[in-house]
C-alpha cells in the first residue's frame, strides 16, 4: 500500500488526493482557443444536412425545390388534430387505470419503463405538443415531402406556430440572484428557458424520418432497415466470435459514473398519463405475441422466430415505450424528445425540480445517500445509487461544517449545493475527460472557453440516443461485490432490485475492482438486462437502436461527415462497403454488408464500433469527437460553471480543487483504503484514515464557502 508521504499529488491536492495526472493537465497546460471544435452550438431550426450528398455526388431530394404548403387548410387540420389529441389523452387516462394495459409486478420488466405522472401545470403543454404532432402527421399525408421539409426547415414562414399556442411563456429572472434555479430556468438571462427541465432535446440537423415528420427512416432503396433484435443479437454473436480479445485498465466504476452524468443531463420521458405507472404493456406477459391491449403508450419490439437466445422459447415480443415529444410552443419545425432534467451538469437528478431540505438545510437521504428523486427513479443499479449518493452526503457534510462556523452569511443549503455541484463538475472535466480523450484531443477540445450567452445549453438527440449509449459496450456480465474482505461476482441484473439488501461500501469497493468489458455486447445486456431471474430479460442495445430510429437519427456516414466539418477534417464518401475500412475491421464490414443494403444505411449507433482513436484515448474517434462537442457546449453555456462562478467563496474554490472521488470515498464509505485513481482497476491506494485527517485539517475552508 502506498503511504501518504510516498504519493505524489498535484497543486492543492498535493498533500493527499492524488489525481495528479488529470488535474495537473488542466492547471499546467493553458489551452488556447481550439478552432476545430468552436462550432459546438445547435441550430434553433435544424435543416436537412446536404453536405455529405453534395460532396459525394448524390442527387439531393428536393434540391432546388422552394415550394411551400398552402396555409389555406391549416385551421381545419389544427381543429382535427386538437380533437384527436384530447381523445388520445383521455384514452391514455383510461388505459392507465386498467391493469390489462399495465406491466404487472410478476412480469420480468416491471419498472423498466416506469412513467412519471403528468403534473397539473404540464397538462396544457403536453396537449399542445400532442396537437402539433398530430397536425404535422396530417400535413405529411396532405402535402409533398419537399414542401413539408421546406416548412419544417424554416424556409417558408418565419416562426409559424399553431393558434392554440397564443401568448408566450414569461419567466422573470433576478440577475443578481447568486444561485442557480432547480428547474434550469434563468441560467441564461436573455433566454430564461434555455436548458430548462422539460425542454426539447435538439437535432444537430434535421432528422431523417421517411415521411419527414415521424416515421422511421428506411434504406436508400426504400426497404425497411434491418430488424432491430435480429441485428443486435447477431452482432453480439459476431463480436463474441470475431471481436478482438482486449483488456482494459478502466473499471466499471467509470461506466456507472457516466450513467450518473447522463441521468443528470437527460431525464427519460416516456409517454405519460396523469397516473404514474411501472410501464405499459405492448406484449403479452409470456412474450409469445403482441398484447391485445397495445396502446399509443407502447410500441412492441419484434423478435424473429430463429432468434438464437429466445427462438426456442417462443418469445417473439419485447416491450418498448415511445419517448414523449416536446413542442409546447406548437412550432412547425422538426421536433425533439422531451428532456425531463436540466441540460446543465448541475446534479438536477439528485436535487430534484424543487428544493427539499430539512430545517437545517440538509437533504433527506435514503439508502446509500440517495435523495427522494433518486430513490423513486427506475431502473437504477445500486452502483449508480451509491455513486450519486456520495454527492448527497457531501452536501450534508458541508451543511454541518458551515453551521458550526461562528458567522454564516447567505443560504447555507444553496452555498453547499454550489460547492457540491462544483466538485461534481470538476471531476467530470478535470479527471474523467483527460482520461477518456487523451492529451491530444483534450487539448483540441478547448475546454478553457468562457461563458457564451449566445449559444443554447441543450443535449442533442444524437448524443442521447446513439453516441451517449457508448458505455453499454463496456458493461460486464458480472460485477464484483466486496464485503469484509471477501469478494463475490454477482450477475448484473441482481443489482437492479432490492437496493436496501446491498451494503453501500461493499458495492463501491467491488465496482472499483471490476474491469470493464471491451469490444463485446455481453449476455447481461443483450438477453438478460433487467431480468428478475436471470433467464429472461430485455435487450438494452435493442432499446438503444429503437430509440435511435424512433427519434429519426440520420445514418452513421452522414453524422460522421457533419462532425468532421466541425472538427476541420477531410471527409470521404462511402459508395461500397469496402470503403468502410477506415472505420471498421474487414470482418465487421462483412457483417454490415450481410445486414444492410448500402453503407449509407448503417445506423449512427454503430459509431461505437469505430476502431480509430486519438493517441491515448479510451473512446473511438467519432464517439470522442461527438463527446467533445456535446460537453463543450454544456460547459460554455453554463453561467454558473464552477471555474467562472463569481459567487463561490474562496473556501469553496479551494475545496473544489481538493475534493474528488478519493476524498468522497474516504469520507462517506467504510473502505479502509481508497484508490488515488478511481477509474483504474489497479489504482494505487492510500489509507482512508490519512485522507480523512487531511480533510479535517482544512475544515476551516467551509467557513469561507
């Protein structure tokens, strides 16, 4: 074991915490403005992306067509859409009360598609969104695709909205308020709704729906894309047989940490009713066929009869819930899915949509430090709960120390919240990203930006439904559980249920020592994800691909071309499958050729199979480039980001530099030794008591938070 005196640390952490490489990188290298990644913003009205087609000589549909649909019948279409929207919402209420439509407690995926209820103040917004959605679907049947595309691309009528959205949302902001709101509003004073909870995810460019509005894309020939489950199941088998046997020094702690980040900036919003449920059934409970009670709240996934895993059992159906759209302003444009969290990296999933503290300003905490909003969420692995719970405990630890100070000015809970969020953001940008990106890409990203009030803070559909799903290829079949010095390997699915039966310290100690899987799609997520008994489960990559197509994401090569234009790289054309050799192995290219008709049909989800990488990076090249763009936007559009937040006291600034996962594990677990590099399996360790002694020596800083 490394003693405290033997370990080298960086700057303010020099005496104890040992995040040397990551933190030193940020402090020692003054990054200049990185031009290749400066275009991180998202367009308010995404347009069809013709850059790839133009470069490669393809005939762009609607090229030169400037026609627009006549508004003469818009009023009638809107009335019809409104009636249909109200009828659907009433029908959903009825179905939500009927057990025939709901997934039951005895079914394996009970809770997997948990839906929150519609709050009274959301009812109008949802009705408007649904009305506009039905209006656009009607319009898709009445007018030509080129006219419809021009309309949704914003080339016909400026800021056109339906009449049912008269008036505009008024949000009053106090520019002198030193603390961020809980719902994300007022972060940007000129655009108070930017980044707000409940807003829409953004398309980097217009989605590739086959009908321009909502129907999933098809192949270049017009045929359906490969069947979802068949493609994923056979890809898993292929990777198991032909995938390279690589090992990783990274651990599953990193995977669950990235899921914490995703849950904070992306809140799943399945289609809802006023009644909260544990999910709506699209399949019979036995999985042998579609349910007779399929509703608009569900969309079953087919399983082919020759499925290698389920074929013999007769299972032919898996449940799937469509995502809720967000178009509360009734705008006639390409629409994204609703984001139930703030887009900012601000622990909104932990703190919830409104402040809830006890009389002293402390968070009521449940198992492993989870707050009520986390405890009610599903599905969550206990590792996720234990990791995010460290920040709930940090908040309360801060409150105790601030209240012991002789003089305490300002809101204790808000100052401790600002500190906790600052530590959280520091870990992401100063510790995680240097490890994921490697020095070259980290420097190119230009994370030393200043606050940009002119760009919107928003999460892209491409990140949420494709690029951000990359950690799923790292998941292992089993995760270590380490209690009282004894280790046991337990199936992944066990960790999603009965959280209170797990010791939190043993959970974290085990996940820190579990090497992540690489270059595989393991059985635990392809066949047994969220399984009650380990025999039958859902298919996580299948859900990923379904979301990919359900949200209209364009093909891989088109997304790649778009990103390369931002990065400033030369793009190429993909006319044959052999052209894909710059991204994939020959064996994988052969696999794609068997399942797709053309290289231009391949789903963007499979960017996670890109074999290219920047030097020292732990992400595929296209994935890492997309990550860079996404997280640069989230940082540069956050008025309260810790590195430029003027309202942080000197004590808070020093504590943010000091506190990291090493400190949190020492303070809030029963581990005797804590890792200096928590994302690495074989990290050197230091005695937790030594870390705690140092942290106690700087307790005075809490009086300056």
